[in-house]
């Protein structure tokens, strides 16, 4: 089963307590596509500038990512500069240059309109809806958002939420969106607006997943070495959606497995700067960590 991802491609400059890197490939569409590519065919819709190296496009194609929807325009590629302290759950944005991303208007090619799985990265909720309006009844739609859209385009975001199946959001944003400090009540409020599932990402504290009649929680995979948390949420989404597309099932058991595979991909991602931590994996390595994760959270009834 194929997946369509619509999101950003960027050059990130990142500083953490463990090092810094300048102008590394990033953006929601990159992290999602690479993570999901280990499970299913991924088609990317995004925009880059004239400065985006062809070798980066070749890297994506070598991962099996369909880049026919990657538009190259005159100008510079989106850039983001950020810094993390020892609280790796929070990034401080130092500089944002939207460049060609400022005029991004997703055009879904005809072969992509029938794809059954759609992930809408962290972009303007107006644009998220224009993507769905071009699709032919996808089986599963997930989206991400952030505090900027919650603050500046709340009515538009709520319209988008009425059209999606899954919202993936971090804990601070869930509280902000629902105007509710308690995450359980926040998730219940968000569910009432339309999504069938709310996935709340909690960084080093793991993930909570809420459905109408179920709650699932899992810790983050313990990592002794962490380099850069940038893109961990999108890598999680890639593993989550990739597993569901590969399994073809959407029952509660598979949704829970998807959350673990998402956490597995996020754990690989944070081990290196940029997408390097997920760039050269093998599926047996991913399965092995999934089994380690299973041992971590397993307990027997007394």
C-alpha cells in the first residue's frame, strides 16, 4: 500500500549539548519519507530551491521514495536554525527562512490521488485541506500541526481536524489546542472534533495514543547516546504510517504495534544529526529493536 506525504524539505542548522551541524537536510517530508520507506512505497510532495543538491534527490530515490511530486523552484530552499539545551523535548528557534516554501501550494499528481494512506506534515491547515480535496477517498489520513498554527489559524485547523483520522501532536500542543492541562481530557476534547485517534508525542517520556474507547501508552526506547532530536516526531509518524500501510489493517492491535514501530524509528533518528540515524538501516535491525522494545514493556499477569 502506498503512502503520500506532503510537507517541508529544509536545510537545518542545529546545535545541541552534544554537537552542532550546519545546513543538513531536514524537514518533515524528509524524515517521514525515509522512516516510512522501510515499510512501504512513499510518494513525496514538497518544494525545494535551486540550491537543493541533486545528490539529495538521488538519496531519496535510492531509498525507494517517489520524488515526482518534489517541485524545484527558482530561489532558495527553506532553512531553519535551532538550538536545544539538556531538555531535548524543547527546541529554541533561532532563525527561520521560508524562501520557496513561503509560496508552497501542493499539487497532487494524478497517480498519487488514489493513494490510500496520507500524511499531512506540519504545514498551513489551509494547505492540508487543499491536499485532501485533491485526493480520491484515502483510507487513512493523519496530520501533524504545531503551536504557530494553533495560535494563528485555529478555526482553519479545526476544519482540517474534522477531515482527518489521526492527529499526531506533542503534549504541549495538545494542551494548547484543547485549552486543557490534563492530557486525557485534552485528547477527549480533540477526539470530539473529528479525529478517530489522537497520538500525543512526549519525547523522552514516550507516547500516549487515545481512541474513542481505548488508551495505549508506551515509553520511549532507552538511549544511552542521543545526538539530535530534530525530526524524531516525523520519523515516528513515518514508522507508524509505514507499518499500517504494510499491514493493511487498522484494528487496535495493529495501531498499537504501529506506535511501537514509530517509537523504534524515532529512537534510531535521535542517534545522529539530521536523518543519518535512519538513512542506512536494514529491516532486520528495525525488527530487532522492535523485539527489544517488546521485552522492555512486557509483563505477565500474576
